[in-house]
C-alpha cells in the first residue's frame, strides 16, 4: 500500500498460471513421465517465465512502468501462478476504451484468420459453463457475461469489455461456448507464454482492496479437528497449510514468493530510549548496552542528519529513503546514488499516545 500511496492506484492486474506442457518441461522428462513427476523442473521453468514477464513489463510492454507488485501462489494440484499488479506512468494512464481494446480482448476469434491464437484462446481462456447453460454449476465471477458491442467503464469494478454477439461458437465435449464465457486476455502475451494469462484493467480505486487479497492472503489453509486419545474439553482446531510438491521445491530453491519494484523500506517510529534492540540469547544486558551506536535508530539518525545538514530539511521522515540510503553498519543516512526506494513507517495505534502523535 506504500507503493499505492506514493504513485496511484494500479492500472493493470495480471494472472499467469504454469503450463505443465511447456516444451521446456516436456523435453526434460523421461519417456512415460509427466510434469507431476518432476515438480522441480516445473518450478525452474516457471521462475524463468516469471523473469521474462517482469522484464517485458519493465521494458515498457504496456507503457512506461513505474512500479509493480507480485506474489506467487500454488494450486492444490501443484501448478504455480503469479498475481501481478502494474503501475503505469501518468503519460500512459488507461483513459479510454480504444486504449483498452488495443491490448485486451474478451472475444473468440476467427479460426481461419488467426488459427494459432484461436487454439490458445480456446485452450486457456474459456470459463466453465454456468448459469442457464449449466444450472448445477456455481456462479463464478459473474459469468456468463452480457453481450456488448463496445467497451464501457463500470462503476467500482472492472471495465465491461466488448463481447459482440457475432455468432462465433466453440464446441467442446458437447458444450457450446460464446463470447459470454471469455476471460479477458492480452493476445500478444498469450501467444508468447502459451498458458492461462488473464489481464484486467483497473477501473476504480475500490478494486484495490479486492485485488490486494491475492497479494497478502498467504497459502491455502484447512481447518482440522484433532480426535482420538486424550482430548481437552474444548475442541482443538489447528490452521494447517496445504503445501504441494511444486511449492515445496519452490521454497527449497529459495525462489522469491513475493516481490515489488521499487523496494519498500520500513522505518522505525518510537519514543526516546524506547526502541527495539536485537541481541543474542547468550549476551548479557551490560554487553548489549555497551555496543557501539546501540542508542541510534533510523529515526534518531534522521534527526541527527537534519541537525547537521540542510539538504534534506524539505523531506518528511517517510520521504527520506527516496533520496538517502540507510547504512545499518554505522547507523547513519547518506545521499542515495542509485536505485529507487519508498519509505513506510510502522503502524502505530492511537492508543499508544505520544508515539502515535509523533
């Protein structure tokens, strides 16, 4: 949220799911094996695909990108996927339906004119039948969508993409799919990555809260009841995390589960002589207090720097990391030479009194 505060609301939301039949995976398997036999290969390939995707965005695929946030999640069947929020430069804000239609589509294609893209769209970007077409299925994401001849902005939601009733129908296992069941996609990215790749436009700030849950909700959980043997009078429930083989390999390889650009630096906020001090269990109190610069923190060093220099007087505490870098070794601030960083203070409850007003 510090990135949202510094820039603006995100402009694009993207989801990419691993494809177990990527050539890089299939060529690495022995005869008779499938991707489920080698979750390590799936993890390595998806990590490289993720890097290519982020590099494309950094290089201006959607326009000049000022920031992005992403997180990695894993389906219960093991496939990894990335949730990505993209922040564009003000010169590339998405302001009209023409710009939306130029990079996002929610339509079936003419299989004779675009056979390769048609094959990928019908393979990865169709939502399951529901509603009138399948009364037993649960409604999901408001499918089936209404037919629309143009793209319109919706109140506090995603845009309503063009979905013409043009007679294009895709039949699979007796089911008939029309534009009402198309998940929005970017044709160029779909051709490049050959997997499920959903791209959405932010229409209003109210969608930030909804989409942020994908970034911060953590792994899947299950409620379990312990039974048998000795039991307490109150039933014990444990929060169990479901960890599949692909996620296990991902963590063994120490791939990032979350990332953002620019980086966000947390800033300490405390009253005099009431800051946190890190120490080892075997160290005595006197030894910890005798440590050099133990009384210095980011906050006190900020006061010291502004007392002896006047080049940062126009900056607030949370703005300071944008122009100055924190040296944790000597606990001091120095003018920043490169890289981009955004500052964020730790949250303080109003009940904390003086610390809150500080």
